[in-house]
C-alpha cells in the first residue's frame, strides 16, 4: 500500500510540475513567492527529494490557480 501512495505522490508532483512549466515558464522564485514557501522547497519537491504535505499541495494549487480536484482527476486512492 505504501508503494501505491508513493506512486500517487510522484504522479501528483509530475502534474503540478507540468502546470508550473506552462504558467511560470520555469520561474521557481516567482512560483515560491506566490505559493508562500521557499524556492528550496519548490526545487526539492520537484526533484522528489522532499515529500509534499497537504498544506504544500494546496499552496501549489493556489499558485497555479487550479482546483485540487483537477490534480487528482483519474487517480484512484483505493485499489
């Protein structure tokens, strides 16, 4: 089960990263400023070096101006 959750997290980060590239053109400083976190946190999450908390997920969605439900679209928590 843990492996499944880790795969979901990797998929969520991937989806967020793709949106980030489109909406922020790779500008991690600006993204971090709007998401109210450090640029280091952004870099570490995108490199899968830091786990993403629910709070951080919500901040990233806010910065990207997308609903959290969009990020989870098509992902099944229960297998």
